[in-house]
């Protein structure tokens, strides 16, 4: 029987990838995590013990995942609720999510984390398409706290080496173009995020990013919006924040609205 403080895997899956998704906290034991080191998309890993303070969780609802949705997640969530943090337990835990065939993120190629538990990513400054699409994917499905650094093109590799960041969307790196695939495509493959909505979005990104607008009817619109944003903002991080909303909208269209049409006047009564 469901608890008032629980959320089903299906309901959580509908929230992931959207701005309204709760922060998902994976508190599986090290043994359970080692047995299957994949994560519910958008998860952060924390030790399987009561947290030392609740500051990092302030202002955002949580979904707590343990192995089977039992004592670890129940206790962790109940403890946080005492401090006013809205925390729910994912029903059935990681096992229920996995057995339902829902997507799981491979952590195999994630970069090292900084002292605050955030992954670090670095790319060329003045982003257009791929360099906004990839950070959107990372923050919505991989690491919601990811740090994205935009630097001079000649310094990307050196910054990555010096600070332990993952370089992306430059030549000669793991997270780069591969043949006809753009970096967004590569991330979907490597993270195991080959859902139908994200694959549809990847066609749009690849078309806009590689001047192959025939790949998707929406690619030209994405390119136009991306170039417009690049002219509106001189600060790359401000442009990224605006671009997050753009990709949120395109993702929701890819997931929920591809069959919907619109005409004018949309309110015209039948038979008029």
C-alpha cells in the first residue's frame, strides 16, 4: 500500500527531465551500488546514513532511493521531514525502477566530483547548439548540480587537466563528435539515455548543430532560437540559463506534443 510520503516510479519518471523534478537522492549501500553502479536519472549519491545537516536540500522536494524502498530511504526521508524538507520515498526503490525497465544512467564515464559533490565540465566559450544542449542534458538527467565552465577554445584541454573536469564538444576528447554524431548523441549513448523523446530531440540537435536541417523539421527552428540567444547574451552562463528553458520546451514537445496541431482560428465552432 502506498504511503502519503512516497512516489511511484512511473510518476517520478514523468517528472524527471523537467524543471519540476524533485532532487533524487540515492542512498543505497556501497555494496548495493557496486553491484549495479547505475543511477536513476538526475540522482545524486549520498552515504547510507543520516545526513549531517539539511542545508544542501533546502528549497527543493526530494525523492529518496535505496535498494528496495525500505529502511534506508524511509529513515532518511523521515529524518529530513523533521527539518521541514519535503522528502518522499521512491516506492520499491532502485529494484522497482530497474525492473520496470525505466532508464538508468551509467556513471562509468562521469568525471571526478569537487568538494561539494558536483561534476565539472568544460567547453569552448560562446556556445550555440551542442554546448547548450549538452549542459541541459547533464543537469536534467545526469547531475543537477553540475558545474559548466566556458573558457577560451585553446584552454579547454588544459583547464580540464588542471581541474579534473570533463572536456566536451572539442576535437580529440571522449565527449565529442563521432562521425556523423554530435556530442549530444554521444552523451545519450554513453549515459544509456536512449528514450524516444530524447532520441527525437537528438535529431533536432544534430540537424541544427551540423547544418543538416533535413534531419528534423524542427532543426531550423532550434538553430534560429539558438543563434538568437547567442546574440542576446554576452555572458555564457546567462545564455545557458535561458537555453535551459528553451530545451525544456523542446523536450516537452518531443515527449508530449508531437501529435498536436494548431490552426487559426483555433476556437472556430464546428460547422461554421
